[in-house]
């Protein structure tokens, strides 16, 4: 489970003794192996008491392998970030999608032992962890920002603007008359999504472009739909599937009987 890279860790980097470093590496490797083996009750024994409730209520990462790449220690050597390269599996529409990412887990010394813990001000997403910025007046979590210090320096605060959406509830065509239309897809997620586009129904008469594309956070993409009747008319819709999320957007392709030939 990815955790927040606390900003203080990015400053001075104290060097631990070989004994301290080995103890944390062994503990972190044990925890990650439990994740790979899906031995979550065993991993629970390595979780700090303050994070027990969060651990029970959170979803479990689906890792298939891991490699510890580095550790950053805080001043005092009682807290640390363990960075691991993992292969994880995301499920979308019944299909497993493996991907390789680097996750950051928080550890602290508790009773002389290294314990994994979760920062309650961090929200886990499929794009990685994002820090919650709370409204000073009511404490509500209204803004999410990247947790990576370099991202903060280059991108600033990032607001989630409505997840993923399209600008139309339907797209009209005139039956038997060639035509085209456009739908604007917006990615409001804090990360790149991959969309796949197709037609449900009369896939011979309707064509789409593009059929797939990567859409960066906060960006728009125009999806074009062209119509040329071939065979029997079928009720149809435009379908946009969003990965790595289990999200599907649909836009009905309707017949507009009000259109007339002006020739």
C-alpha cells in the first residue's frame, strides 16, 4: 500500500547504522512478501496500532512481485520511507492489467520494532497517493495534491475536477443520411488515463476515431463519430472505457427526426 513521501524526508538524509538499515529492510521485505502471498493477517502483525482500523477497512494491493530499491530516513532515525518497485494487477471489465510502479511505504520504530503505518491525510488512488488539503473553516477535504515533492514544485496544487466525463448526453443523426458528430471527453483524474472507444449496437454503420488514446490529467480529447447506414438500423451507443479504472461512459446515438433535407 503506497504511502505519502513526507516532505521533511526530502531534506537532509541521515545515514543509519548497518544494523538499523538491515532491520528495516528485513521487516519491509517481510511485509511486502505477505502482500504478494495475500497473507494479510500476517501483514497485520507488522502494522502500527494507530493504523489498524485503516488497514482493516482499506482494499488490499494485488502485487505479484517486489524489489526494495531504497530507504529514506527522517532525522532521529525513528521514521523512514521504504521505496519498492512492484508489479501490481488492476482488474478492468474482467481483465487483469499488470503494471510496474514504485510505491512508498511509511515505517516507524514502535517498541523497538519497525512498524508499517498509514498517514490519515493521504488518500490512496489508482494513480498513487494524493495528500488531502482540508478547508481551514470546516475541515472538509476539498483539494488533492500530488505527494511527490518534485511534482509539487512543477505542477503545484492539483484539483480533482469531476473525475471523467463527456460533454453530451446524446448524439443525434438523421436516419439514412451520412453524417458525423463529436463528443468531448474530459479527464479530471490526477493522472493519465487510457480510453478505449467503440460502438455498441450498429458497429457497421457507425465508426469512431480514435479507438484508443492516453489522456493526461485535466486534458480533453475529441471523439469523432461518423455514420453511413449499412444494413438494418439498430439502436446504438458510443462507449468509452476508462483504464485503469473500472469506469464506462456511454452516449446514446439517437435519430433526430426534426432534421430535413433543405435541397
